[in-house]
C-alpha cells in the first residue's frame, strides 16, 4: 500500500477523505472494531454528548445541516461519521477487525511492515489516527480483583447490567462523570461519588435546532459556514485568556461560583464542589443537571480518591467507607502514554514508547517523530485544545499530511522523510516555552494534560489559527531525506549536511571531469581539422 491509516474516528476518516481528494487511492484504513466511529463508537454511556457546538464539531468539507441540537449527543455524532464513510465512499478502503499488533520500519525497503489481527501488509507511509481518547485508564486499586460486584469503565459501558436499585460507586468527576451522574442518579439505590478534585462547571446553553434553521442551512449552505465561522471566532478570542492572560479569568470564575451556589444550598457540600485552582487549568465542564443531581438524598459526595477495596466495601483515601454493588470508573484514558506507541518499532529497532520514555512524548509539529520515517500522527503531542473543537486541529494536520505526500512524490523514487532530532527539539522548546505563561502551567492544578514528569505534552498553547499556519506545509529542512539502498553506499545515505557536502563535491568533480573531457575532445577535433586542411 502507498498509505496505511490506523483508526476510523474523525482523524482516520478525515485522512481517508483527504487522501482521495489528493488523488491517492492506494491506501487502506485499519480498524480494530467492526464499525467506524472511534471514541464516539466506544463511549455510549448514559448522557454521552459533546461539549463543543455541533456545527463546529464537524468537518468543514462535510457540513451537516441536520444537527438536531446545538450540542449533539453521541448517537448523532456517530451517525454523522457513518454518513461521512458512506458519502465519500470510504468503506472499500476499510479493513474492520484489523487491530494493529506491530508496525516495524524496514530500512532496506523504506516501508512499514504492519502486522494486524486480520493479516499482514506493507505501507510506504503510516498515518496513525488512533486518538488520545481510545484506551481507557483504570487505576490499579488494591483489592479490585476481589470485588464481588460489577466493574467497568465509562468508555466500555455494560448496557446489559441493570443499575436500578443498585449501590453504585462512581469514581472520577471529569467530563464523562458529570454526564453519567444525572442520568443514573434517579435509577440507582445509592450513588457514592469519589471526587479527587472538583471541576469548574458552567451552564450548558443547549437547545433544539429548529426546523426552520435546518431548512435554511440545507438550502443556503453559506449560512452554515457563517454559523461555524462565528462559533470559531468566539473561541479564538476566548483562548487568549487561557494562553496569554490567565489572570483575567476571575470574572468567569465568579459566574461559575454563582452557578454552584444557585444549585447547591448546603454550605458543606458547596465547599466540596468549589475548586481552589484557576479556571481552565483543568477542562471546563458544561452541565445544567450535575449539581442538582448531587443534592439528591440518595447521593454522597466523597471529597477524596478511591484508595482501596475490601470485598464489597469501597474505601476512600480519607477513610470514608461505602458499600457498593457496582463500580464505574470515569478515570479517563491513556493520553500521555499512548498504547499505540508500544507497537511502533523505528529505524533503530526501538519502540516509540521507549523513545518517549526518555524524552517525554514529543514530535515535530505534532506529526513526526525522529527515527520513525514516513510515520505521521493525527492528534499527536501538544495538539490538544482545552477550549475549542479538535476537528480544527485535525484538519490542519490533514493539510500537513497531504503536503508530506506531495513532497515525497516530488523527490521521486523510493524515498522517505525522517524528522531531524534537532528540528524536533527546537519545535518542542518553542512549545514548552509558550506553555509557561498559560493557565495549564500557572493555574495551580494537576490534570490529565500532564505526563508523569509534570510536563504538558497534550495541549497546544496557542490559537487554532496559529496551529494551522504552523502545519500548512512541510519544511524539508526539518527532515532527513532517505533513499533506498542502490549500487553504491552513497546512494543509501540520508541526505544530511555531510552527505550534501559529499554530493556537492562529487558533482564538482564530475563537472570538472566532463569539462576536461570536452576540452580534450574539442582540441583533438581542431587538430584533426587543421591537419585535413
């Protein structure tokens, strides 16, 4: 194959559409499940919905005039992705039930050998679109193996298990938990919420999109573009507060405190639910039903993490004990330690996970890792957004992918591009320097944006406009050009500074030799002519 894409979420399907539009049809999309959708297929818990407006959380090249609500639910987003796969005729390229087991770079053939659960293949270029929210993280709680009840993660919801009347322990208070809690609270017998850190929660300004609006968008598509542009513009302005002026978030914090004060009258409970860190340091959550649900008589909020399980008793770090029939983990995903990295073996025989274990998760412009030629990531290190739509970042990275392939084609022959370590280092130094002034560094919290060493390898510290500009094209100076081994060793060498010098010297020698030969031939010809005369 020319290209192998991994994953069929927004990143994978978007890559497939852009490849076809760029005239690349020799590609395959590898999907471990039996349907498309990525995180919007896997997360089907009660109340699952997006916290980004629908018209911004969709592809610019595939607008949807029929979004039913301003903030869409999981079922509508998944249906949208199925629609994209059908409209752009992507299904012939997709291999379902083909989980990637291993990807190994072949330096001789300049291609990736890929082993999947559905067979083996070779691809010149790999586009990894597995996403950061694909593999659930369940904490290793002592005693969990002895728990006699039901245990599952929010991203692997067991719809066959009936929660009615059950004693449920909900672990975590992130984006999933604040949607799950209001949905299950009326049905369960008792709900114990383990809260390590309270989130900032703002009202969710959601409503149904009227039939008139939808007809207008359907018949006058430019109205959709205007709506999307307005939503994007508002968030481009808002991001300045997170990245440049975090001290000015005080007004929004006061609004959030009024939100909790209106819903929670008990001072003790309100104190538990009020954050002590700067708003935006952790993801701001949207809900109109979360706080009211926590005030119900069958709900207990434990302001501590789950520390131990003893039989059917769940025990918090502060010693609080509760009985449970089921434990639901809303504890996020492997974000800063992406599992796919353990399955990617680069040019030096080491996995990407081993490489990142030494330096932290990092890449060039969120796409290329040094030592892993022709391997691109969609939603790679430092490409996340804390305030806007990830689809904007995805489309920017798709632009980079298309230019990467164009550059390969322009170079001609069997060729690969490998990010230079110096370029990767320079890019990440710029990103981390900008990160210092952001709310994610100065806000006083510990979030899932940070890796084990406390370094933010998740968030992009700027606007989506800046990111799009930085990924508009591939700069060949940031890459080593690798060519397949030929008759001579020189042909197999990367085009480094040294090899460029060698090539230049060889060209000079060749030119001098050619000139000398030409002069000799010309002299001989002149002598012969004169003799003939």
